[in-house]
C-alpha cells in the first residue's frame, strides 16, 4: 500500500521528536528521511536545508508554548499556576528550548508567560516597576529552579550522599530535619513552596484589586533615628561641679 503524501507538519513533528530524543546534533536530513520512510529530496522539498529546518523547528516550538492561561481563585494562586505551567513546558522540551535559546529567541519564547504574569500583577494592584519586579522575579525563579533540577539529574552519583551526610547531630539535634534532608527532594513541592513565598512577598506591597501602585518610581529608605538633644544646663556643668 502506497504511503500517504508527506506533509510539512509531519516532517517538523518527526524532527522535533528526534531532537528531543537525541539532541540537535543527531538531526540529519538523511536520518530524518529514514525515520519518515521517504527520500531525502522529499524532506528538502518540504522544509529546505538543515538550517531552514532548524529555524522552522524554533518557530514551531515558540508557537507551541503559546499563551499560558492562569487558574485559581486569587492572584497569588493564579501567579503560581503560571509559574508551574512554564516550568513544566521548559522541563518537557529541554533540547528544543536550548535550540530556541541558541537562535536568540529566548525573550520571545517567554513573552506569553510574562504577559500572563502582568495581567495577574495588575489584578493584584501592582503597577509600574513593582509589577515588572514580580514578572521578572517569578520568571527567574522558574528558570533557576529548572536549571538546578537538570543539573541534579545529570550529576554523577555523590559519595557520600545526602543520606550519609545528615544525622541528628549534623542537623542541630533535629532528627526530623535530618531524615527530611537525607531523603530525596520533591522538586515539584519545593518549586511551589518557593514560588508561593516569593509571590506573597511581592504582593504584600499591594492592597489587592484596585489598591495603590506598588512603586511610583521613588525609593524610600528608613530615616535614621535622630540623636537625643543634650540638656544644655547639664552640659554647662563641670563633672562634680555645682
């Protein structure tokens, strides 16, 4: 039975699967053609040369990330939901995300998540520089957490490991803490805990929907306490004098 006509979407989907499985260096036109059961010339006809194929993959990846929709009852819950969605998308496509980064389209890739965070910042009463701080702080927290997770996954086995390093004594005579640190971390729980704490702190400067702007462009520092004014009569007296 003859194979159905190949489409551009099928070529890009197969290329994306190949990149995610083996990395960008494994993507060759000949290997892709073999995977699809077609001639190399057919691949060229649909997507052009390898550089054009990589460009198309980058555009497809950015489009697939798409708009991130928030969920939850409160601004804080919705901000955390955006952060969780962004983290999952970054973890699910490591090689394609690296490809996007290498093509200089990282900021464009993050734009949908940033726009979702802006909407929630405004809903919480944050505007201006305060809203910008929230957007970037949450984005940096997501990216930093993902990098730590990947580094831990790729790291060689540790000797000694955490289970050998932590005891009640090394944990300040806190056996429950020692057992917790000796066990494997829960990346999802740690991520949510950190983003929730960050979000609460950043939203604390707003009164909620319709509240005051969090930052009007001016930075106020606490005033130093005024020195006590000396008693003039007392300073005129000599020690022990009248």
